[in-house]
């Protein structure tokens, strides 16, 4: 029973966006050995900041499970959640830089993608 049937944690009621960065706190790392298996995995994996989506993929857990557990860990002071700036998501220059960055990544044959 990872989430005990809950579909959201004890936070704001809004689900954590997939791009939200999560990172362990020093308090979380200090009690790592006392946590349940799933909570321990999340805290250990979040020694370096990563998105909720990356964390779900890394731990092979459903994204909504990670969202609920992350909110629980944040409420306990074991995890810090850094939600994205809503204004940045609407900034077209940010989207352009992301698209340009993705195009700069070569495909499996080493060929750069079309820049147009």
C-alpha cells in the first residue's frame, strides 16, 4: 500500500507538475534508515535534484505514486519540492531554447536534427 488509496498528498491539493524539482533535505538523509522502503528509495535517489518525472522513471513507479509520496515526504520535512515558475512556462524564449537544445542532440546515428 504505497499511497493507501490516496491520489494526492497532504499538500496544496494541486498535483506536483512533472517538471517539479525534488531534492532530499538533510533531515531526510539523517533518518534514511528509519523510513519505509519506498520513502527510503525516494530520499536516496534525490540526493541530487531531479524532476518528478525522472524520479518516477528511475524508481519504476507510476508518476502519481511518486507525486503522493513526495508530498508526504515534503510535509515531514524530508524532501524539498521546487515547483516551476508558472510564468516561465509561458515564456516563448524558454520553449525556443529547449527546442534548440533538443535539436542539438544527435540521433542514434550521430546525425544532428534539422534546425528548421
